[in-house]
């Protein structure tokens, strides 16, 4: 339901998640009918898009993991670096601008 003309869908999380640079996150979804698009070997090389990156698939960096189950559960089987085309909608926040040179910081002794 609610597909774009190309078949693309977007799911918004109920609340934003703050991400920390250098931390690994996993995005997954559950499809009870078992239908999904994928491309094998996609993560045989590292991928990057703006500030987000995905390492090359290795035994310890399991890009493309999956799990067949009747209910939603954590994916643990190696997908051999397959891409299941589940993308993260990421909106970077802008850090506060540096104060002008010579400006007094709150709590600072002039």
C-alpha cells in the first residue's frame, strides 16, 4: 500500500533516533508474505552515501543479514552481502555555529 509509481515505500519511525558517529546500526523490516527485492553480492565492497557508510561484508560485519520466521525477529543469517533495499531516511542536524571571535561564553570569566 502507499507505493510510489516506481514501487518505492517509506516508513517513518514513530520517534527519531539519535545516531552517534562511528557506531554500527542495523535497519531491518518484517514482511509476512516473504516477498522482497534483493541483489546478491552488493556489499562485496564498502558503500558510502554522504555521512552514512556500510562496510564491506565480512563474517564480523554482516551486511545483508536476514532471518526467515513467522514473526518479526532479529536477523542473524548471513546474506552473503546481499542488499535488500531497505534504506534509512537520514536527516543530519547542524551543530551550533561557533561563537564570534572575542565573544564571551556563558560562565566564562572575562
